[in-house]
C-alpha cells in the first residue's frame, strides 16, 4: 500500500535528518508500506505581478534549494528503496489554514513530520509548522533533531552520512 508523508523542511541538509529518522523508524518496525514523500517549505510569492507571472517552481527551487540537498535526498532514497516510492520537493504558497487543509486533501497526505529546531527562514520562506499542527485531517508528529554546531561535515554532502 502506498501512503503519502509530508516533511516540513527549509531545504537545508540538517532538515534531512527528519527524513532519516522517520525512515529509520519505519525500517526498524519492518513497515511493508511504500511512501510518497513530500519535502515541503512555505514560500511567500509576493505581490508583484511580474513575480507571479514569470516565476515557476523550478526557478523558485533554484533560489531556495541547494544542489547538495537534491544529492543528499537521492542518497537517502537509495538507502531505503523498499520504503520509498518517490520523493518530491514542493512549496506551499498559501496564507490560510483552509488553503493548507485543501493542499493536504489534494495530495492525499496522511502523515506529517516536523522539527521545531528547523524553521524556514530567509528571503520569501515561512514556517509551515503552525499549519501542520492545526490540520485536523493529518497525523502529525514532532521529531527531535539535534543540530550540532561543531560538525566538520556541516553544510556538505558528507553530513548525510552522520548518524541521527
């Protein structure tokens, strides 16, 4: 059976620790399901007509998602091929709870995972954790992720291989 999971991210390598922990738990529980994983961040599109007309998801991802992030989730996907059907990066651009609830219904999301230590900050980004917590149609779970300040691999692809 295929289920869909939402993971709140800021497209940093540290945020992939949530994905690693979730998959490690499901692997330890010998879960037989396959998962479609949505890595989602909030993004404020702005009011400019030019931005609204000419910005596509790919141009936005080029601004907010580093190449190392894509390589890193590819490595994680290869580690758990029996659990992962596909991984998709997405952005949530709404500003109302009702819009988020419709997004959850449209994508058939059943579970959501987030960490309060990883919050989307930066130009145009906003945190979707409050929307996740208020959504009644979603089973959400907080994942404790420790962000080590003195990690030699910090910000590099090798960070994916650090055990969580």
